[in-house]
């Protein structure tokens, strides 16, 4: 089970749309942004899906909005990591800020880890909705009450849908062509917005592929037999293969270069003597 996944691993080149689609399909959610998973609840259920029953879902707050509540979710996740001997430190202070890149990288890693355990095969016996509701009932928390109220509101809305449909039909009849024209205009505006978003995503993915190709070229160059043991090549590979995106990788590479230079100078002095 690979928990040490380097930044050059293909896991980190999975797009945000693919990640969101994967999460929504597996957990029956409707996330539209990476930041929606910043509370840590989704990550807890991803592990619960991979190791059914391993996560005390009654401790997971899916309604977490404050940093304090989010931190509690990540504490649950870190405890489960420790219990399952998953060697991964969670950068909680960065994740709870809701920054897309930090959360995307963690979800990319977590997806890769989950796939490595179950071979990417969906567990048909796992009911994500039931697990969330069961956890909420066990906890009997404010978060669950809010969910219950939401369900009650939906039930009320559905029971009144017949009356609402009749009222809407009368309104449309009175408005006639004016209402239809306004609706068509709104549809066109939304279609244009969707098209613009798709273009933006395409540009971002092309930019990602461009920089990945550059990094791959550098990696291949550093693996060339003539230079692979060269001090600079070794230092560059230390950065490329670092398991986490931390400044320590750069510091380690710089320290390696300094030591190599010092050793070289020492050998020269010895030869001079």
C-alpha cells in the first residue's frame, strides 16, 4: 500500500472535475467545487468507504462551517489514519482555509490511496447515504437536526408541489410570450456561462499538461547515464521525488549541493598537500 506518493506521480495530475465526479458518484454527493470538501467530512467518508466501519461516523460533522468544527473532523481522520497505520500527516491548518490547491492535492492523494486498496472498484454493498444518516442519528447533533429540518422542508415542498404547479401554470398562461421569452433569454445566458467555464477548464488542463511535460523532460534528462550521478541532477531529483510539497525538499537539495561542494574542496586540498 503506497502512502508515499511523490509529486511527480500521476495521482497529482488528475483534474478537479474528475476528482469531484469520482467523489459524487462514490458517496452520492453533489459537490461543485473542491472547496466544498474543506471541512474534512468527505475525506472521513472516503476512508469509511474504503475500510467500511473503520470511521466513527457519529463523530463526523457534515455541517461543519467553522474552523473549530472542521478541525474536529480532521482529528477524527488523523486518528483513523493512525489506527490503520496510514503514514500520512494531514496539513489541517492549510486545509481548513479552504484553498483549492491544498484541498485538491489532498483529495488527489486520498483518491489514489483508496484506489490502491480496492483496485478502483466501487463497493456495491456500501451505502454512503445510510452511513451519513446513521452517523448523524448516533451523534444526535445540531448538524443532524439541521439535516432533518431540511428533509422536512423537502417533504413539505413535495406535498405542496401540486398546488405550486397549478399556480405556476396560471402565471405562465397570463404572461404568455413575455414569460417564455424571458425564460429563453435566461437559458441562453446560462448556456453561455457553461461554455465559458468549459473553455476555462480546457485552458487550465492544457496549462497543467504543458508544465507536466516540462517536468517530465527534466526528469528524463536527470536520468541520463552521463549525468544521473551529477550533484545538480541528484539535487533536482530530490525535489521531483519528494513525497510532500514542502520547503524541506528544496532545503534538502540545497544542503546536498553544499555538502558536495565542501567534500570536493576538501579532496582538492588533500591532493594539493
